[in-house]
C-alpha cells in the first residue's frame, strides 16, 4: 500500500470537475464516503461541541467528554496501526483509559457520535449532492456507501439513498480504512471489479488508500487547494470542492462516450 506521503502527492489540482466527470461516466458504480464527503464536518462538529459542553456543564458529567475524546483518539491510532479487528480493542482501550465499563463507552459513543448529530446533517449536506445522486442513478450507475461509522441513519438524514451500505463496524468487515476489506465487500455485493467503480472521499490517506489498494479510480471531495508540486504528481486524483457542477459535467461526459 502507498505511504501517506505518496498519497498526498497524488492530489491533482485545485479542482478538476471534468476529470472527475469522465471517471464517473465510465464507471458502473460510485462508492461514497460519508463524513466529510457528503456533508461538511466543520459546522456539525462545532454545533456538537456546543451541545456536549452544555450537557457536561448542566449535568456535571465530564466523563462523557473524556470518553468521546479517548474514543476518537484511539480510533485514529488503530486506523494507522492496526485497522483490522479494531472494534473490541477500541472499546476496551477507551474503557480502560477513562476507567469506565465497556457498556458505558458504547452508550456514550452511540448517543453522541451516532445519534445526536443526525438533525444537523441535512443543513451541512455538500452542495449538489442530491443532484449528483439523481444524475448518477438516472444514467444507470449504482450507488454505494463505505463509511467507518454506521451510515444508514446518516444517509437518511441527508435525504440520500444508496443500494449498498457498508461500514467498518459491520461484523463481516470489522476493519477501518485504509484497510480495503470494506471496499471489497461492496464489490462483492455489487458484482463488479475495482476498475468498474469510482471511490469518492475526503481523506487521501484513508479513502484514497482504500481505492489504491484495490486499483479503483478515486476522486477527492475537498475545498483545500493542492500545492504546485502535488499537481505534477503522476498519481493525479481529480479534486472537486463540492458537487454543484459535477452532475452537469457528468451528463456531458456520458454524451461524449
């Protein structure tokens, strides 16, 4: 698998809507990441931080904040060091560090990471996502979601639909990105090879690494600008800042085939 530096050097340029559209036009299916790809995480995280601190102040429950902090930190560590078979070690390590039961960790993370943010997602949906999903589906492309967190409720909150939903937490996956097991599970469900799908994500070192591990085309959804050196990389991933112009360009790319 490519190193993080190699992947970072694969960013093609500030935007490449036409390049992304050409990839989508040739694909049979599109696999979307959720967090940071289909909705903007910044506004959601800010509002959730306010909710969590308000709850902690009102209830004098600082333990909840510690659990969430340690859980997220350990999850990132496991993704880098040991992404396969991560679920039990994640809960055990968090519980040990905070000094609570595994059940308490499960309760807090389920409530504050999976449930409480749901009502904030629709307002943070990336511009053009609804139109892109509709355009892809109208042109016979199958849609899938690959997320490190359970995605069904988030997708419903975003008012988006996909045929295949796979999460790192699924019992038959139990592997965080950049481990490619989740993407392989989607390919098995859809009956396609990696070259027949396009992966769209916001983290090159996670989503991009998954795509590269199986030789699947990859598109970055990011508002960050790439450096001149990264634009010249031979790996060149198309970048789109949002999905507003992509559905129109995609329709034009389909007509050119």
